[in-house]
C-alpha cells in the first residue's frame, strides 16, 4: 500500500493532487534559511504557504537565466551520417532494406566543400564533427579525413560520435583534437574489405551474352564477366593490405599511438565507446551538450553556462533530399541505385563495417 511504501522509505510523502502545492511550498521553506519575523508579523495568523504549479514550457521560460552575454564567435556543426561515398550527400525519403546503398549517403563532395568553407569562417571558433556512419568508400573517407586534418591544425575540431562511427566513420574522426563518444557507441572496425562483382552466372540465367575485348596482361582485372586469376587476386590482396596500412598510419598519427602495436586493437575489431576509451581510441564520453562545453574549452571560449555561444549547423542549407514525386517512386529508387553509385563501391577497397548494428 501507499502507507507501507512511505514506511519503507520508498516515497517521501503522501498527498492528493490538490495538496501538492502546499507540500512543495512547505518542503521549499524547510530547505531555505528565513529571516526572523517581527513581533507584529508574528501576531498575524500565518497563511499556509502555497507553491505555484505551471506546465513545463511556461516554467522553463520563467526559470531560464536571461543575463547571459552573447559571444561574437560561434561553434560550427557538420554531420557525417550514413554511408560515406563519392559524390554529393543524399537522403532517401525512407531507409530502404538494401545493403550499403539503401540509406542516407554522406557524399565526399558535399563534406569537403563544407569543411573548406568552415576553414574560412573567421568567427567560427571550432567545429563539432558529428559522425554517425558505418564508413564506406576508402577514397571518400580519405579525402574527408584530409580536410578534417587540415582544419584541426587551425581550429579545434571535436569528433562527436553517435550510435555508430565504425571503419570510415572512425577514419574521418581520427585527426580531430578530441574524440567524444557515448558509452555504447559502436566504433573501431579499423580494417578494410572489398568486393568485385562476378556477373557471368547472372547473365547466363537471363539468357544474355556479353563479350569483352581486352588487350594486355591485366586488361581484364576490372572485367566482371570472369573470375580473378591467381595473379589478379594477389594484386587485389596487395591493394587491400596497402589501404589497411594507410588506415593504421592515420590512427597512429591522429591518436599518437605506436603503429606496430595497432594490430591488437585494429584488424576490423569493433568496440563499444567504453572499450574504445580503454584502448585510447576515444578521449571521453558524453552527450551533445558535453561536446559543446568541451569544444568551448578547447577553443578557449567563455563558459557556456554564463555566455550565449551560438551553435550553428553548417550542413542545414546544403543537404539534398531525394524526394519521390507523385507516381514516380520507382524513379526515385532508381536514382538511389544508379549504376554510377554502385560502381563507386565495386572493385575498390572499402573502409566500411560489413554489418549494421542498431540499438
């Protein structure tokens, strides 16, 4: 019963809703030191103190501190969300159940442009790079990572990881001055995968014949009509190993870790944010507000608790959405699955997690 809960210390008091205003007022009076009343006031019958209840939006406005000074400098925010790929960033109206290409795309052209623009913004004191990505194209990740490195040399860059920042998502974060994750962020996956389509069986089932005319010993390396030879497979393996070595170099430089000891925490291993911190892959944990406070500290800005420091989303006016028009859903999906989009992933090393974990 309620009385038993009170006796056991599970609740602090019992009251009806109409009694709550008095109970809260009496609790507040007990916690505050009040001045001694005059004899004249003591002779008057004391009115029972009563609190004022208000809905949260109204109460929030009343409680908000308004004596904050506005900073002339601001904190910029750029988000890297979805599969990292060459081209422009795009978002489908809904995520399609298609591996790699069915969801949001973080385009290298869009992000490189934004990072270069951010570098020129004199009033931007620092940048929060919000990363929620399983990775993607190794080339696109490298081009974005290069711009993060350049910007971080001039202004503080804090990489704030969302639910996932694996493989290429970690690659683009490595050169940030500070990496903040959440305790259950999926990160790491420092490794390389790749695939090469072999379509001969598909065309046989369709009853179609294709002929490729090649000249040169390795001219058929990118020909998807035939399997790789032993020599071509060795070349492909060398490409993968070279990309992995480059990935480790970026991690070693960005995180100041010994290159020769990285295999113990790399080789595609996936870590939670808490585990990654133990391996020095991230610096701290927190939410977005914590990221703002930390970047203000790195940028030597006034305390955000006493100063109004604007936080500006630099991505807001540049993202392009692939929205279906009436009776054109198939065309919209075709845009997402255009051959040139698939070709940017086929036959190339990828900094991408081979699976998606949703929490």
